[in-house]
């Protein structure tokens, strides 16, 4: 890696950190995926896999209303729903790579439908991003076009006019089971 690239990465990280600090002073709440599940789903959290909530009686459709209309910041993986080339107009924010297209769909309370304030330029599906905006609970259905057809995905939350920035990692990333064929997605790039 060149020194120019390293210094650019360090500068971008510093700018992101200062932007996060500035937002924190304006009332932005940094949340994690577990915060989107109501307390009644604590059993799924203790096992470590939020997809278990999909097997619960409410199928993960019970939403946390504690964060309704609050400005939040959440990191996850962007899966484009509406795009034109590398410009994305709407995407699903999911807690792990492979969710919805290559692995079981997370429960609705673990999917956020995001509409960026400005079209977002994406370089790859499942790009790690941080989203900041007003969180609104409510079920929405989106059509996701994947290689083997169309899937209808239900999300439990929306964030419109979102500020979207690239991040290097998602802090509370779900570790895929060792026997998962998608485990390689959890390995850090060198």
C-alpha cells in the first residue's frame, strides 16, 4: 500500500470521526442492530444470531418504538434496491453480508429501508456503510432483483433523506457460523 493511500485513508477516517462527533453533539444517537429488537427478543440476542427472531411467534415483526423519529446512526451493509449503474437511490441496510440474496432473510426488525438524501455511489453489493437520519418504524415491502429472480423483502424500519458514508467495518457484525458457505465474507481484506 502506498504512503499516499495510507495518508488518504487516515485523513478520511479522521474526517469521519469528527463528523460523527459533530453529529453526536446535535442529538444523533449511535445505535447497534440489537437496539432494533424489542426486549422480548433478548433470547435471540443471547444466541448471537438475529435471524433466530424470524422463527419466533411474531417472526421478528415486533419493532422497537423507543427510537421512533429519533436521529440515529447505524452501520451495516448496503444492498441496492433501486439503482442506475453505480448510483443507488434506495437500498436495504442489513446486519451481515449475504443477507437477503445468498442467505436467509433477516427478520423485518433487522432490515432498514434507506433512501439517501443524494444518490449514493456504490462500488459493490454489501458495501459497509453508516447511515444517519430519522428512524421510522413501520413495515415496508421492497422488490429485490437477484440473479435467480425477484424476492420481496419486508423491512421494519425506514430512514429517508439519509446521510450515507462508507465505513471500513461494521462494529457489531454478526459472525457467520463456521460451516456457512459464506464465511469467507467475514474475513478482513488485506
